[in-house]
C-alpha cells in the first residue's frame, strides 16, 4: 500500500520521496499552483498573518480598558480598533480559516480524489481573498473605519467620515472568495468520492464542511447585495436606508443579519467537524450516533437561516416577529446540544489519549458548551432586553468563536500537521500552549459575563468606575491568551526544520488521509483507493491497513 | 476605587428587575449544572478510559441509543419552557401600563434630552418619582441610539424614523446609570447620564422648582407660532379638522380607511400632512418636514394630547369669517357636516 | 482506466422548445393585459403567478431540469426555499409592526 | 481552457486530469453552475426583498414610478429576451446533436437578440436620463401632467419616487451587467464552437452557458412586471 517509511535523510532533503512539497520548486510553482494542498498552505500563511493583525487590535483594546477613563487611545482610535478587530477577525480569519486551510488540504484526500472539482477556481478563491485582504490593509493604513463590523445605517451611510466604502468593498470581494470555496467543496463531495465511499462512510469532517458550504453558498450573496446597497446609499445618498428620504434603517439590519447569523454557523460547523475527527482518532472509537452527528450539521445549516432577528430584539422589530425568531433560536440550539452529548458519550469505554489535539478538543467541548448555553440566555426574550449590546453578548460570542472555532482550528492544525509537513510538533510545548490558551481564555471572557449582566455596554471606550476590577481581570487573561497563541506559531515553524519525521499514520487513526504518505504525493494516492470500511471502524481498518502502520 | 467593594450583581430598582433576575438565576442554575455535569463526565471518562498499554484499542461497546432520544426531547421541552417564560416577560415589557407619567426623550449625537410633561427639560439627567409607571416616548435626531437603564433592566433602540415607547416603574429611590447601548459614533461611551428616583414629595418640590410652563402650554405657543390655529380652529369653520378629542381615537381618512390617531399619526400629519388626509378635508396643509425640530414636535404632540381624547360636544360660536384664504374662494361650510371643498 | 463513459444525452424534441417559447410570449402579453385590468388587490398575485409559471417553464424545458438529476432539483428548490425564508420572516416583522400588544 | 493537443494516454482533449471520465466532468460542471445560480437567485433576491418592503410601504410612489416607465419598451424587451432564450436552447440542442454549424448559428442569433435587448435598454436609460430621472445629484424629474398633479397633491412622494428610480436603475443595471457578461461568454462559446470543440460526448460548456443565459432571462421575466406593471400605474 504505502511506500516504505521514509528515512531521516530522505525527509530532511526530500530526495527520493516524491511529495507535493518537493514536486517542483520556484516562486511560480506556489503562486500559480493548482494543487489544493499548496493552496491550503498559501491560505495558512495569509490567514495566520490576519490572525496576528486582529490579535494586535484586540490587545490594544484590552490594554485600553484597564482604566475606566479612556486614556491610552482617543475614542476615535478605540472605535477604529474595535471595528477593525471585528472586520479582520471575522471576514479575514474566522470565516476562511477551517474551510480554506484545513478543508482545502484534507477534503480531497478524505474523499480519495486527486484534487478539488475546480482547481483553477480554488486558486482564484485565494487571489480574491488576497485582494480583499490587501484592500483591508490599505484601509487600515490610511485611517481605518469606525462603524463597527456591523456597519449599521444611518451611521455608516451618513455620519461616519472614515473608509466605510473601502471596508465594505473588501468584504464584498472576500464574499466571492468564500463562495468559490463553498461551491468547490459541494461539487467535489457529490461528484468525486472514491469508489466504495458512500455517504455514511464519509468522515464527519466532510459532512461538516458540506453543511458549511451550503450555508456559504446560500448566505454570502445576500451579504454581497446588502454591501452593494450600502455602498450605493453612501455614495449617492438616495434613501435606501435613510429615514428622511423614506428608507428604513431596520431593513438594513434584517438583510445584514440574514447573512451574519448563518456566518457564525459557517465559523462553528467546520470546528465541529474537526472535533468529531479528533475525538474519533484519540478515543479510537466510532463517534456515538454517527448519523445523528452528521444530520445535526445539516440541521444547523438549515435552521441557522431562520433565526437572524435575535440580534434585533430591541431594535424595533414587532413583538410578534420577535417571538417567532426567539422560538426558532431555541430550535437551532438542539442540534448543537446533540453534538456535545454525542462527543461526550463517545468517550465511554474508549482508549482516550491526552495528546495535544485531544486536549484542545476537550477544552473545545467545555467552552463550546458554555458558549452555547449562554446563547439560551440571549434567546430568552425578556432577558435579552437587559443583556443585548452589553459585554454578556461579547462574552457569549467569544466563547463560541474563540473557545470554539479557534480552539478547534488549533486542534486541527496539530492533528494534521504531520500529514501536511511530514514532521511532528514538540508534544510538551504544545500541551503547555494548550493549557495556557484554556486558562487565559477563561480568565479573559468569564468576567465579561458578569460585566455584561452588571450592564456595561459593549464598544465603550470609557466605562463606569465600578466595572474596573473585572476589566483588569479580563486584560490579565488576555495577555496569558496572547502568549498561548504565540507559542504554537513559534514551535510549529521550529518543527518544520527540526521536527521528528512523522510516518504516514502517527496517531494510528482511521481515515483515507492516514493511508497515504506524509506529506502526500501531488495526486494524493498512488492509485485511487477503494474504501471498504465504515467511518472510524477501527477493527476493520486495522485489518485493511495491515501491519505497516507503526501503531 | 477600593478593590473590595465592586459589585457582582446589579441593583434591582424596578418592578421588572425582579422577574428578569429570577429568569436569569434560573438559567444560571440550569445551565451551570448541565455544564458542570458535562465537564465532570468528560474528565471522568477521559481519565478512567485513558490510553494505557493494556487499553490500546477502544472496547467495541456503545451506550444505548435511547440516550440519543433523551438529549433531543429533554432539551426541547426545557427550551420551550424558557421560551414561554422569556416571551411572557417580553410582552410584559412591551405593554405600557396606562396612567403612566409621560416623558419625551430625544437621542442626539452623544446626549440624551428628556422633557417632562410639565415642561422641565434636562440633559443626561432624569428625575422620576418612585413607585409610579414612567412612559418614555423617544425618537432620535440622527443615528440609532439605545436608551438603557441597567438597574431597571430595560433597553430600547431609539430610531430616527419613528417614535418608540418604553416604560419602567422604579421601586427604589437613588441614582442609577443611563447608558447608550447602540454604537453611535465618537462619544458613544460619553452618552451616559443618571436617573434620579425621588420620593413623591421631593419630586413635586423638584417639579415646582424648574417649571417654565407645561410642555403642553409650550406646545400651544408653538401652535400659534406656526399659525396652525388659522385652520385648526375649535369650531367647524376652520379648513382643518378639529383637534379636540382626536388623540387616541379612530380617524376616517379620505380613502375611507380608519386609522388610530396615535403618536406616529400626529407626527406624520405634522411632517407629511398629505400622506393621510382626514375625510371631508382637502390636502392644503403645508409640509413641516425639516422646519419643526424634534423638541418642538414633541411639544406639539403634548399639546394635541392635552386637548383630551374625550369627544367634546362641538358648539360653534358665531364667529365672522375671520379671513379670506388666498387659495381661491372658500365657500362657507355648513356648521353640521364639514364637506370637503375642492381647491 | 474505466471505459470512457460519456454523459448520457437526452435530446429534447424541437416542438417542445417552440411550444415553450410561444407559451412564454403569451405569458408576457397576458401579464401586460392583466395589469391594465382593475383587479384591485388581486393585481399583484396575478402578476406573480404569471411570472412564476413562465419561470417554471424556462427552468423545466429550456434548462433541462425536467430530466436532470434529483440533486439538481434539490438545488433549485432549495435556493427558492431559502429566498422564501428571507421574504417570509422579514415580512413577518413588517406586517405585524402595527399590531397592538395585548 | 486546456489546450487542444492530445493528452498522453488517449484521453478526450478536454477531459481534466483529475476527473475519472467525461460523464463525471459534465455532471460536475452542471452541478457547479446550478450552485452558482443558487447564489445568483439569492443575490437578486436580496434586492427584490428590499424592493418589496418599500413597494408595500409606499404603493402610490411605486405606482407613480411605474407610470414613468414606457411599458411598450419593457414588453418588447421581454419578447426579445425570450427569443434569445429559445435560440440559446436550440444552440445547446445542436451541440448535443453534434452539428457545429447549427450551434454557431444559434449562438450568434442569441448574441444578436441579447444585444438588441441591451440596445433597447440603453434607449430607455437615455430617455430617463434626459427626463432627469437619474437618482442622486442629477435628480430633477420632468414628469407627465398626471404625475405632476399627483406630486403637487402629495409632495412627500418626491423622495420616494427617487427611491423607486434607485431600484429601477439598480435592478435593471445589475441585470444589464449580467447580460454583458453573458454576451462576452457567448462570443467565447461561438469561437469554440466554430473550432468544433463540441459534440455529443462533450457539450458541457454550451449547456452551462445555456443555464446562465436562461437564468438571466428568468430574472427579467420577474423584473418586467415588478418595474413596469405596478397596479395603479396607468389609471
């Protein structure tokens, strides 16, 4: 099946073992590549830069909030920083990160395909992302934008004199990059599965990416048209959202949140996919209730479209429609609950290994649970009136996005790093980083729940003195979290050179990606694999893979 | 700021605060136990079945699949319960109790302006009596703001396009925060203030102090200033509908639809009078959009409301045709049923 | 290598295309004529009905949806369903805003 | 597009390397186009939703706006576009039958009718522009007698008429942009058909082109009644 385990020498200098990294060299072999694995690495680099940039804005905000009076930054600068933190983190990091980095690399291999359905569109997707990121950088350098990542009208169209046009145009372009990736994944999953790979033998990561692609495909266009209308209104001011000329600012909120709530499911669904993969691999057990977990991804994808106005309960929508959206918001919480309980049940009588990916995922399940249940607070109408637009909401969505998506992304990066680079990361450094991230995260965001219920509004440059102690705690946590995030960047790059060579299956896991060499050859498999075992069916998998795995 | 006496739970200073906090504490307890149970199960199982040389491969055993049904049905039932409780509270917040003290709030980029029915005007400060329902009718002059009283657990966005109502009933005297909760620009964090809840006697003393004539009386002066009384006279001779007893009742429009004369109807009839024309009258009223400021609009509204919403008998005093409208000859109308005269 | 497997072809007879074209032209005239009638509240639903039937005709015959894979059907119906959620839930807000609170 | 030269081991010249066979490639490309059309449906759907919110809020302004439209041009354009849809479908049929000449002829006809549609559209745009009906700074509408009377009675409809014209220019402009892109793709297809790339076993690109063109036609099928035939426009 797979070639002999590569010797240290081969791996170090890459001769002899033909893989996608030493296939061909040179600047253009990367910038004009059509190989999904190289495009994934291009995305990895650009997304990480964006994460560091977003993290910088977050750190400046946290330091600013150490004192009640806004003394580090002027209020304008602070407004620009929280806006750019939102825009960079959401449009340029959270939405593309798992689908474009891990998904691009792993989906074709998990399906046993040579490449995605449309390699050229995949490269175009990365270039569109880079153009959008470039426009974003130009906007940041020449003065930033101060409307909040939500661009609420009439502030964004009439009262803000910052680069609203530039930022919305960058968001518009980034939307198309996201659509192309989604389209690629859907067509590849439907049309290019290996022989024998039926839908129920697919890894849960493929189910999650498929559900995410549906949400991308059906939500992003509405963001595109909303931003076009915003740009139109801002340039020629004709009253689409301007109340004096007959427009309705609440209509903008409807159309914006129609995209932006499904967008949070674009961010969390792939994270759930990584969680299912890692839980299965590090418990060496079938995920409990495989079909329930698979279909809950699709359920989230569908129900996610019906709940958007729970962001607008106090915005002036009618009381009756608020009830409809509140009820649907409770319905969308059920599939997430199913997933959490199924992951927990998988641990029963399993062989649980505490290696780094599993540590991140155990943290993920805990933090995602807290994030999810605090969503119930916000969906309960009477309570939402008090806690919306306060730090309670800020804590809620950071628990789901940072505690959820970023933790799962780090788990995924550590889990597939041997497959991507052929090198193992340093285990103990990684476990330390995981612990730092978990502790730092909780210290940063748990106090914000208390701040939120006390009534501290969000996006405040200066706040009432009695909130100071909790804010100091939160800033302390943020610095621990920052260290926790910098560590992986350091030791993963270090591992590129000095990491121990990883064989084809360092974790002894089940999955097509673990049957090919690490790093895999350009066409992923020497000959198209035939799948005869169920997803995560360890006994059958062990027989099929024979003894060459160093289990 | 001593490090010890920072609050961990907000003060309960309104009737609604208790209910909201009960729901909050119930949810904290419920979700707290669920989360802790999940954490304990995870770490217990992860330690009990950790990978050891003897436990290299997971046992091929799965808990009963009935569990799946359990954690679909049970959460759904609980969620419906929370939904009903939350919705009941939301409706309670939305229904303004009658006989509430009307206060008019205007959100303007980075300040709150409150106007009492008795004429007092305050900026970023609001004096209210304790144990009395307070109804705030609010509009914004520029962007979307959000009037937020954390101690009363109430919040509502203030829109530039229309009036919105919000109410609370303070139960404890004292000074409580007012915040702007919807991002509105540079000094969003500066758009804050204090609400002063006072004993009724103190409140009366405060009211007596700074009165410059009730809001309604100021509204009446504006009513003269904008020459509204030339058409809206108290008898049927005027070319505009009689305003006494209009507020709060139904009005028949020229296209025979019936509309309730609420705040937004009055506001629209001042700003865009021709949008809804009362049956039997011609659309000759000039547009005041852009000429009447938000504060004056509220004074006029207070004046129209002060004209009472009970239908007074109309006894037209014999008054000579006081003027000759320039828009063509005005045929004297019969006193009983004012029929529309075509311009 | 697996045997060269060309896409299965279903050639639609010519008369179907011509018939669908005539139906579309007739639909256009009909919708114009219907707009001149004074149907009051019925005008909009009639126009929507005619436009939807024309659209369905184009999708079924011109876009060969009638003998496409079930997956294509799911995509078509799914996207209109999603658009429907946007319309229905937004108008749930707009149409009930002036209802009184009991 | 990949070059026409023979691939190493006897593959059809246009079979991409990562597909098993032409059938898989064809199904992949049609599924991709339908997926793309799903995004287009929601893209146009977004602006249609805003249009409908304001049409329900300001029916008289919308009637007034439609009153300004020349329904004859609109109807003619709809017929022209339906004809181009027919010729496009016949082009796909000819490609399936393998007659390159027929495909090229039909594609050229489609291009001609498409351009006629754009021509009529330009005439309408010019007409509206000269009437000062372009929203924003150039807005000083020269209205018909009936419209002027209505506006004097209800002057607050002025900005809302401009709002209607924003949607008119916005939606038809968006549609016209899609038509221009379609015309560009048509020229490319004509060039490929002329070099008889297409036949019964490989007609994917023409099929996909047809799907896109028919979708743009469907959008106009909805835009025509929405913008031209609003109840109360022609009383």
